[in-house]
C-alpha cells in the first residue's frame, strides 16, 4: 500500500466502516430536523452503494489535500476515509519551504509519502506549485513564506527555477498536472508587490517550460484565481497566459454556489476561446464551513453554518459544476484545518478534532458513486407542468442508458426552507430510459420508489416531486442496483 503499512490501512478502513454504519443513524434522526427529505410517504428500495476510489476508472471529482506544506493536518489519518470516498483526484501543495530547508538540498520524502499513499488508494495527486522560501526571500513575515513570490528578486527566481526543475524531475512519472501558484490576484497570496497580471504571467512564462522539459506530457494550469475576477483574468490572457497553459483554474467561494455562476462561466470560456481554443477551465478549490463564529476562519466563515447546511452546499456546488460540464471540480478540504491562522477552518469533510465523517462526506461519497466518467450530460429536456421554472436548477445526465435528472431550488442555506412540490415532463433522448422510477436523496444516499412517475418509453411525467434546497435525483432503479465491474 505504498507509504501506508497494510495493517495500519486495514485498521483505518475498519474505523471508516464504523463511521459508515453511523450514517444510517444520522440520516434517520437528523435529516428531517435539518430540512432534509421527508420520506414518510415513500417506500425505500435501497441506497447508493459507496464505491472505493480504486474501483472507479475515471472521474472529474477531486478533493483538497492542501496545506501539508505547513503540516496543518495528519494525512495518515485521512487515507482510509479518502479510499472509500470515491474521488479520483487530490490537490496537493508542494511547499518549497518544506522541501528545501538548506540551500541547494532538496528533501521530497514527505511529499513522496503523500503522493504514493494517494496513488495506492486509486487517487491521482495534482500539484499546486507555489509559495516562497525564506532562504531566498528573508523578508517574508512567516516561516512558510506564504504568498511570497520569487519573481521580484533575480536570486530568488533562479532558486525557484532550480527547485521547479528538481521537483518536476523527481515526480515526472507520478504527477502530470501542475498548477503554478495560488490566488495571485489577492494580496495575501502575492507579495511583496501588489497583485499584477504581468508579474504573474512572467512567473508562469519562466516556470512552465521547466515543468514541460521534465514532464513532457505535463498539463500546466494557471492562475488559481480567487473568485472569477474577469478583469485580472483578462489581463493575464492579454499578457499571453493562454499560450503558456493548458487550463485555467478558479476558486468561486460564495454562500449560494449557483449565484451569478453560470453567466460568469460563459464569460470565462468566451474570454479564453477568443485567445486560444482548447484551454480548459478547472474549479480548483471551493468549500463551505460546517461552523461559523469566532472560532471559525477562512472563506465564508462569517456565516452561521451547520453540518447539514454544509452537506447541502457540497451537493449544490458539485452538481452545478457537473451540469456546466466543468472538466474537474475540487472540494476544499479533506479535513478541518485546526490551528489555521490561529483558529479552525471548518470546511473539512472530516472533523478536525477526531477525523470522523461529517454529513458532507457522505453526500460527496454518494455523488462520487454516481458521477464518474460513465455518467455523461444528456440533451434530455424538461418541462414543468402548470408551473414556471423561475430559478429552478436542473442537470440531465445518462448512465448506462438510464437517465438521471437532478433538480433543486437555489435557496439560501442559511434560512429555513419550506418544502414544495413540482410536476415535470422529461423528454428522453433515443436509447435512454427510466423503466422503474426511483428518487435518490444524495444527502442520505437512500433511494425511494416513486410511483407518481409514469413512463412511456419516450418521456417521463412525474407529479408531486418534492422540491428542496438541495438536489434530488430522479432516475431508474437500475442505477442503484447495477454493480460496477472491478478494475483489472
């Protein structure tokens, strides 16, 4: 098992199974109180079986494994949980300051352990290459030189390129996706000068060729933009960024994941395509706390969150990205970051105090089981019966010839939601069917027979569908009963 001893992994996995069995109790006792699906009138027919990452061939779903450069969590306590989560990607920060503590001497041992442990459980790491090193930028105010860009000092830049060459060569056969820097458009992560697109593109222009020489099949990712700040992005593109990278990433933190998002994505795609076709966009970092208040820190920490609201947010974030065909979407973070800026960043899928699983973990696990590379968007069309669509969010997909129709209302997750119902007519593409309609609640993973849906082969008419502030999925019973073939 790579860097994890087999006995340790089995023990951790057993602990994970104990956590999984606790999910049923949580779902039964707390879902209704937390604004989940009232299933009292529905017949349960099963649940979406979790799928280990190693059993999934490919997927657009990723998880954050950042800040190990600052040793903010214990990765060995997380691997067993990630093995059962079902993601196929993990974003890792490389930590120049941790790899080079003496000038010219590189120690990648800690990062080897992370990369090999993730790959051993079926998860491919992708690297965020960033942050400074006080050996070369002694004015950096903290020992990790967070955000301290080397591009402003010739000696620091030469050292940065040497480090880039060394780390790229070291991981050339194990890591092919390399993101250059993190959120250079905000002051906290771009110092000592003010954020400037030309300065950032200068950094990329010198760094990307070094990566490509060491890793010929590298995918180079640029910006890792805080938000979707088109003025900064356009400036980077005007400075030639599109000719240097294969993808552009962004971090769209917001209380309502869908708010203004679809329009911004369209604008982003249009701006990139105007410079160069074929450059992808990645949602590289986004998360929601499970707790706000004085002890909480980081993006969105000023709001009054709870664990159920966090789980709903995760479902909305991921399904929004899937419905908009974002090639990769990453949830930040695997575990709460205790001691982050002196407080706790509560965005983890696991609780930082004891590494137990939150409702958000199970919600994401359900989506991972359903939305791997075998599930694709479909031109399935919908029509509400005697109702206006208004702000209804919808995503239509097909898996093994079965339709999956996800829908929800993008209400505030910080306020109580009064459940509603809707009636919908779905027109199915040729070769796609819904023979035995079931309703999946991804918050609990449970599936329910839905007798109020009538199928005639070419369409489905469903009346009395519960409409909630998080996604439900109307699909065929075969979706939850078909077993995936093991990978060979």
